[in-house]
C-alpha cells in the first residue's frame, strides 16, 4: 500500500472513531442524566481482524 494512501485511510478511520465516539458519549450522558455527576470512566479497545492487535486506552471524562 502506498504510504500516502495508508495515511489518508488511517486518518479517515480515526476521524470516524472520534466523531462517532463523541456522539455516543454525549448521547449516553444525555439519556441517563449523567451531567453534573463527576467523572465518567471510559475504555476504548482497538483490535484488527487477523492480527494480535489489542490496544486499550482507559480514561475519565469530566461530566461536571
């Protein structure tokens, strides 16, 4: 795969992950009335079919 093509494809994927993840977090905070209740613990797991990739990112989002 051409390096530029790979970079563009990767950036498109990461943008999709970021935008859709933000929308889902906003939705769950809104639907479950979590705003103003401190910290929301979150975890993101990245895997890739056919590989041993298993990247985990843990964090907290301040929801007030």
